[in-house]
């Protein structure tokens, strides 16, 4: 991916029921603590707190920070198992479309 305004990654979020997509520019080395303001600004402020989050087992979402945040807010976390991207199938279907546009 080409750099744009120092961003080198895109956080892809798909709302489970409406299938609404959010593409949030970020950097690949973002600490999990810095990811929270992105969620608050781009997701929670528009849609409220989710009842559950499905994600891969990347370091950002498997960190103690996100574990504690989800526990405090009573958000269920469903982490996909290794080599089974179908766990988060909606996002996996959006990724090739995003890559095409990039």
C-alpha cells in the first residue's frame, strides 16, 4: 500500500447487521491504546457501543487493553482462530473490494 499522509494501513470495520463499512486510515505500528480513540470517533460515536466484536487475533485486538475495555463495557469478543478467516467473513469479503479500489 502506498503511503498517504504517513498512513500505511487501513482499519476495516463492517457492521454485522447493516453491512455498513468503515475504512479508517492508520499506521501499522499503532499501539492498541491509540486505537481506542479511532473507535470512539469513527464507530462508537455514530453507532453506539457494540454488543460484540469479531476480529482476527492480531496483536491490537488480542491485547490486555482491548480485553479490559471489552470486559468493562460488557462487549463480547470473538477472536477468529488461526487460518480460519471465515470467522470474520464479512470483513474478509470487503478486503478484496478495498484492494481493488486502492
